[in-house]
């Protein structure tokens, strides 16, 4: 019986990065028998600058893919209604809530994967003047 692959090959690195860019998680990729485990991938990232750069680029692409998924989920209302026994449309609140959760989860992940591009923008505004008074006291010894 052979174990999981642990030797770095560019072909395997390309496949991992391609699947990441398409939106798949590293965890899911590494569950495949023909893929290395996550610890091995993390070692490759740490030890191989070229793979580290390739991996970082794939993660950026993954963020864009997740963003597009969010739009698809939000725009897809095809399962928001069911047909009841009387033939009338009935709102499927569970499906709508699940869709909302899927979008919110992806939104949170995007904020972590690409905070500069997809993170919350925090803007601080100040109004009025700040006046600072400095008082100088000279104490003379007796």
C-alpha cells in the first residue's frame, strides 16, 4: 500500500492551485487519495518560494471566484417558492435563509482571503476642532 504523495511536482502544484482558483478549499482538495495532505502542502508553501507565489496567486483568484458565487446565489430565486398542495406558490423561507447564510459565510471568508479588495471599509470622520491647552508651571525650590 502506498501513502499519499509527499514529493513536490510542478504538475501536482499546478493542479492544487487550479482547483483552489476554481473555488475549492484546500481541505477538500487534500481529501483526494492522489493529493498530498495539508501538512505537506503547507511545507511546500513554507519551503518553496515559487510555489508560495503560485499559491498566493491562486488564493487571489479563489477570492474572485467566491465573489462570483455570491452573486449567483443572491440572484438565484428559483427555489425561493414551492407549490403547495392547493397549487399555490408558498415562500420557502428555509431556502431563502440558507441562501442568505451561504452569501454571508462567503462574505466573511472574502474579508479574510482578500481584505484589501473585499474587506469592510472602515472610515473614521472627525468633526469640530480639537483644542489642546498646555500649561507650564515652574516650581522654584525654597
